[in-house]
């Protein structure tokens, strides 16, 4: 029977390695993002390196959230390999401790790491990323009203006064605010009768509030206005479901967003998929730990096979790819979002458990 002291030792060893890998990857991602950001916005008026550092610091938690499964995989592999090289697993096995017993503290550590990532890192990442978009939008605001139809989500609203096509360079505040927005007002025949370019557009109750507006009529004549309004029947829930990125909504707010959107007849698959994926993330890390165990538990005297370790990395990468692919199916509505979120977790867990049963228990 494995004692409490040894369990705590394995658990703390895993947590320590996880923290170091996370911090190292955080620093690397920060440097890469800051370099890419400065090359993209350094020429804008008002830009300083202090602002660039702040934007990157706010963006990095969102990027790190995408790397959490790999952090869990590499942490488990590094922990087991280090224990093997110091013959600690050999001693544990000689004392009659099975692989399942010394893997339990690592699985508990992976589960807690996932809970912290979902409960703490995700809200910080959502708020930080939204704030970074606002800061970058302020730097770019008013520099261009060109809206590219291949990268910007467009929506078309219908009102009693006619149809309006709306697009923007940047979507802020979970879809309720747009920067450098363009409103194409159509007549009854579907022709453009007026275009309104606004530095900012805010969704209010029954209308869009535009600020710093340039109005271009059908003849090409333009006028400027400090503010303007465009009537709308759009509800905030519809705009959020169509324009807001699910990643920018904190985990704790997703259930309410899903319920309200569905009460208006919207599917809200993107929000539901994000919520189910976050719920499944701690268990995905446990599955990553089991995959790591299949390639990292050989005795040190037998040598660590580089091929086996590479196989574990490839298996973890394939699991991540499958997760992203199935997630796309869930967002599109081809499969239920809960099935799309839990299918990779269940498959990876069964694979790891089956392999370990075969190797350890024959």
C-alpha cells in the first residue's frame, strides 16, 4: 500500500515540474507575441513599447490556455522520466507499489491543474484578451475604414425602414461594440442608398449609436457628423452569438449566455461547445497523463527509448488535432456539443488504461 508521504512526494514533484514548464512556455510565448505585435503596430501613432508589453501580457493567457493539454502531457512525461532516472520508480515497484498507485497522485495533480486552468486562467484570459483588443483598436481607430469581406463577420439586419449590412474592422465587448464600422443602408430594391463609416458603433436598445461618422450618399457626396443612429431590431444575444468569439466569454458567464441565446431561438452551438470543452479539460489532462505513462515508465536501466517518447508526443498531438476537429463538428451542429467535447477524452482514457493494463497486469 502506498503511503501518504510518497503520494505527496509524487504529487508535489508533478506540480513543481508543471509550474516550471508553464512559466517557461509563458515566457517563450510572451517574447514571440511581443515581437510579432511590435512588427505589426509599431508604426502606428501613439504606440510605445510599454503599450506593446501591456498588450502582449494581456494576450498571452489566452494563448497559454490553448497549450494547457500539451503542458499536461510534457509535465507528466518529464515527471515520470525524472523519477525513472533517479531509480525512484524502481524502488517503489520493489516495495510492491503498482503503476496505478504512483500514477494516482499525477492524475490528481493533472485534474487540479485543469480545474485551475478553467476556473482561474480562463476568466483572466477572457478579460485580458478583450482588454488587449480594445487597446489595439484604440491605436488603430480611425486609421482606416476599409472592411475586408474575407476576414470580417458581416451581419444583415432587417427593419421597417429597410435592410442594413454591417461590418467592422474589430469586434469588441463580446460583440456589442465595433471599431471602424461600416453600415450599408439599402433601399427597397436592394441597392445601396447610403454608407455610414463610424469610428465606433455601440449596440443600444433599438438602435446602433455611431460616433465620428462619415456619411456617403448614392451620388458619392460625403458629410461628417459627430454622432448618428441606425435603427435596429437586433437583440444583444443575437449579436453576441453571431459576432462574439466564445473564447472571450469567461467560463462562469457561458451558461447564462447559452440559456438566453436559446430563449431567442438561437442554437448557440459555439458557446455550448466552448463550455463543454472547458468542463472536459481537466479530464483531458488526466488522459494526457495516461498517454505519457505509456511511454515514460520503462526502467532507467533499460534506457528511455527516444522512439517511444516521440510516439507519446505524436499521440498527444494527434489527440489535440482530433479534439479540434470534433470541436468544429460540434460548433457546426453535426454532433451534440457534449459528445464532441468528451469523445476525445474517453477515447484517450480507454487507450491509456488499456495499454497500461496490458503492460502492467498482463
